[in-house]
C-alpha cells in the first residue's frame, strides 16, 4: 500500500530533495509552498504524515499545525515540524506537532523519524 505524505515548505530545493528521498522509499509525495487552502490540501491528498515548515507562508507552521490538530478529520494525522530554527523543539511543542526534524537533516534520521510516527 502506498503511503501519502504532504510536505509544506516554501523552499523548492528542500521540497525536491525530500520528494526524491521519500519517493525512493515508496511514498507518494505531495508538496505545497504555502498553507493557503490548508484543509482542501489535506482533503485532496489524504496524507498519513505531514511535514510542516516553521516559516511557511501564509499562516506559519505553528498556526497551520494547530489548525490541523483541531480538525476532526485530521487531528490524528502525525505532523512533523520541520525547520532550521534553533528553537525547533520548543516551536514543535507550541504547535502541537508529533515530532520534529531539524534542517539540515541526515537522510537516515529523516526517514527514521517519519517512519516512527506511523502507527
């Protein structure tokens, strides 16, 4: 069974690297460069995991993650906070994320953290 992952990040290079790694691991990868139409994006892609950048336009990662976690259909979808911010651990807790990945990341650790949130 193919697993869907939705990545919110406004950096095209980051999106292409993540897409390459995850598609190679068997994921169907969907990307968004902003959080406009957030719930519609979830409806369209039905992700099993979401990667959320901290500095994503329009709302930012904290508000976007909180919106997902408050939504009755998507509250249980694991959100992994994804940032180069030195306060990523605190930001991910504030957002209500299930885990976090610090940029730049190790490819093996990246895959390990994503796989760890799938139940």
